[in-house]
C-alpha cells in the first residue's frame, strides 16, 4: 500500500485493518492477482495454524 520510515504498510486485498512490516519480511507473490491471493491465503492459514500449535 505504502512505505514510511523504513516500514511497509499493508492492507488485505478486500479491505480491512492495515499493518506494518519490515521490507525484508515482504515478498512479491508470483502470478496474477487472483493466483497471488490464493497463495497468500494459504500462507496465512499456515502461519496462523503454526501460531496456535496446530499442524496442517
């Protein structure tokens, strides 16, 4: 979405709460926007499961 003071500001594709990340923690997803969204959703689901101690 934007960058400020060395951080990257992000927002979900469908809208929602913004958050910041360090540029080294952000990467461009391959493919068109639909493919990128599918990949992003899968990665977020995995990260959420790991944070809850679950296995996917």
